[in-house]
C-alpha cells in the first residue's frame, strides 16, 4: 500500500488518531500537511515525519473556520504541489446527558464536526477535480450509527451527518474520480477518550481503572482501539487497493456494533 509520490492533508493531526494517521501515511511514502490548533504538537509531528524522510508542513488552523480552511488548502497546494488525500479528522465532544446539553455545545460540536468537515471536503475537492482525482477520508464514529455509549446526543448527530455527507459526496464526486469514504472508530485510547472515562469515574464515584475495564469488557474482541488501528484503515482507503471503494463507512470497533 505504497503512497510514494502522494500528498496528504490531515486535520486535527497534533494528537491521538490524527497524529497516528499522519505518521502512518508518511511511513507509506506520502508527504504530509498536518493541521491543528495545537501549534506546539504539530511542530513536533513535523520533526518526526521529517526524520523519516518525508516533507511535512505544520499548519496552525481552525478546522471550523471556512476562511482558515481555504487558507490551509491553498498553502498545502502552494508548498506541496497538490492534495491527493484529505483526512477530515478534527473533531470535538464532551460527555453529557441529553438534558444537560446547551446551545453552546451544539454550536461548538457542529461547527467543527459538521460544518468543518463539509467545507474541508468541498475546498479540497475543487483542487482534486482540477488534477483528475483524489481521496477524501472522513473520520466519523460509531456514535453516528447509534452506539449507546456515545459521549452525547449532539456528537452522535454530528457524526451521523458525516456519514450521510460521505455517501452523498461520493455520489456527486465520483464522476470526477474522487473517492469519499468514512472510518467509524469505536472506543479508542486517546486523550479525549481518557477525559470521558475520568468524567464517568468522577460521576460514578469509581476508580478510573474500574470504569475503563467495564468499558473494554463490552467489546467482543476485549480490547480498545489504539490510534494506529484507525490509521491502518485510513491507509487502506488511501491506497490503490481501495481504488473502487467509495461511499462507505467502515467500523473499526472490535465488534461493538454490527454495522
């Protein structure tokens, strides 16, 4: 699954799943534009990718701001020549019951997880169409398919929107040789998930280790994802092996939900 000669833009690349994706694509031969609001960590990511012999741009950008998205894509094309692969990974959430969510939660979550994903797709697709094709990979979630353990209802709605947008975008961009797919992670060992576990433990008055063990016990394979598990699926979808795969949403969840 070589990506030699390809260029990938990864949003939310500073930590967790996004960082693993950026490094995985680079190890497969791609040059990387890594975007995040966390300027310090994308600079260290740039150093790590440069150390394996690939080019890397570190772009400080807000993935929920349309002007910033346009500037991010423009800079990537100007400095790396093209965008062959877009990975829409940036996302936000918090653990909350439906009755505790507020308008500010809606605005914050939908701004990045919904609006940001759409306008990143649209902006990158403009260049992909001009160059004769490309790959768009959206990081959704099994929350978008109704997983009962989702962090909150608004987050689930935002990820359901990502899955729906993936399907329609695949239909409309297919004639331009642009593949659009989604990856739906389940429980994944990241800083965001650790924060959710800590919040649950505090509310329940239980040790963090006990709450984490209970969550893992619900997984048929009895193990949570590592960020590299998500990166492996992204690598496949970015490769020539997936040239005829589009409009799909693939679960990487250890068997938590059947579809």
